C-alpha cells in the first residue's frame, strides 16, 4: 500500500507541476498548484465528514447484528453455509464467529446494501484478526474475504435501480441480469486469483510479529456458542437452491422489492430478537457503541487514501489518461463516456456515483442507452476497492496487505469485462 499511495500522489503532483509551468498567470484564475492544495484540504475534510456520516450507519447495522448474534441467528446461518465456507476458508475454524459475520456481509452485498455490508465486513475482519498470528499483516483468509467482498455476487443493486428510476428509465431494473453476470464472473476470478497467489506469497513467521491481542470475553463466548456441528449437506443444498430461485424473482420484481429491503431488515432483526427473548434495546445499544468506535478508528486511513485519489482527480491526470486510452477501449465495447466510470469506480465511490448520475441524466445518453446500461452495471457490479482496503484493513491496523490489492484489482477488471460482455449482448 505504501507504493500505491506514493504513486497516486506522485502522479497527481507531476501532472500539476507540468500544468503549473505552462500556466500563463491569467487574471482571475488560480494557479494549478494552488488549486491542488485547496483540493487536498477539501478532500481531507470530506474524508472526515464521510467517516462521521458512517458512524450512524455503523451504529445502526452493528446494533442489529448484535441482536442477531445474541439470538443465535449467525450460528444458524454459519452452520447452514458451512460446507461452502469451510472449503473457501480452511484456515478459519468451522464454528468461529468470523464465519457468521462474513456470511452476513456477503448476504448484504448480494442485496446491494453496501452501507449494511460494511459494518458486517468490519466485524468479520476483526474476528479474522483474532486468528491472525502475525498482527499487522493480512492473512490469506482476510485477503480472500476482502476479494470476495469487493466482487460479491449481486442479486439486487438497489441503489443504482433507484437512481435509474429517478433518471426516467423505462426499465430501472433492466441491469439485474447484467449485474448478476458481471459479479458472478468477478467473484469467480477473485477466488481463483486469491487461491493461486496465496501459494506464491507466504505470510511472515509469527515469531517476528507482535503478540496476539487478547480476545474479549464476549467474543470467546460467541465462539463457544458456535461449537456445535453443522447441518447436513442436503439441507445446505436446499438453501442454495432457494437462493438460486431468487435470481428470476429479482429480475422480474427487483424494482418492487428494493424499497422494502432496509426497513424489512430492521423489522426482521428486531422481531427475531423478540422471539428469541433477547433484550433488543440493550443489545442494540451495545452493538451501536462498537460501531461508533470502529468508525472513529478508520478516519486516518480514509483521509490518506481519499486525499490521494482527490489529488489524482484535481490534477487532471485521470482526464489525460482517459483521453489516451478511450479510443482503444471503444473497440472492445467500452466507450469513452463510460471509461471514467470504469477507472474511477475502484478509487472513489462518491466520484463514481457522480459520474454515473451525470451520465444517465445526460439527454444525449440517457439511462436506457448502451452507455447508460453499461455505467449502471459498472456501478452495481464493481466496488470501491481502495476504500474497502482502507476501511477493512484500517479497522484492524493491517499495514502489510501482501497480494490483496492485486487480487482485488484483478476482480475489478473481471467485473468490468463481464459488464461489457453482458451489456454488449443484451443492449449493444
């Protein structure tokens, strides 16, 4: 991550320095280097604002997750999906709390609930770090989980469906099949590349790392609660088939289902807690307190990466690259109007959201054109990789990410390729 951080800043500085030397000093115009400095300060403030805004979301969903945990829901889900998870994560004990948290994260991502997935993902990363013998260094399980998270199969991209509807699309949910195809491809590539690279990049010896952190009593108790064996394989197969049957339902009724998801989750978790005789208010507050602490802890990591990305955008380096590469990507189905979206999506979620919104609201393009479908699919099927790296690894103070970035960017590339293939077939 050190080299990536330096490269982003150096590229932005180099382009701005070149523009500064060419600047004529016209009246009423600010110097390029001055604008870059202002942009850095503004982005740093925006990073803190983003983290503060995240506090509420983190508190909400970690509070709900605490209710689910105390009611035993994570144990049920983890046991149900154990046959798949134990094969993907052989380093994680079958009944460890990390299993339940990872499954909740992947489930939230599948429904397009990025804000809900983040708290679950951070909790999963914290639990995985308790198994980490080399603190500060990402384990193979952490990297694989992050790779699957950034490429997660998406059944219902709720946010972009709502945005397309607001833009006047005649078929707001038309991106469901293209998003599903792109995320299936990117997830498969993420798992494959993570497994291959784990053979080549071994973690350091635990003997030279810091001592293991003490596991809190509540987490140890959760681990003991999950000590029972898993469900029969046939039952897991039935659950998987039930999930598959949701795919055509999301295609047909996606726009109708989307508004119900977040309120339904709230009501569902609270109802489950009541039925399991869980003190839902006290449990919610306990989980919300954990979410508050985590959101504050990640602020330095967000400032670092968002300032670097903001410098790259303010300097014009991204626009220059698009101008060079755009004519080449057009030949493979990625027009210049969609290229900024493909490039910026791994770097900045807010920037990518702004691009897709402006693109589908452009009268010359619109939400139902090929470019409109493509940028919408990219928004729904790819992830803000650098943000996820900063937040998830920052939550457990991981400084050596090993091959995590390479795996995540490979999955991003596969997602972009999948979006182009699917949109070219359906709308090209």
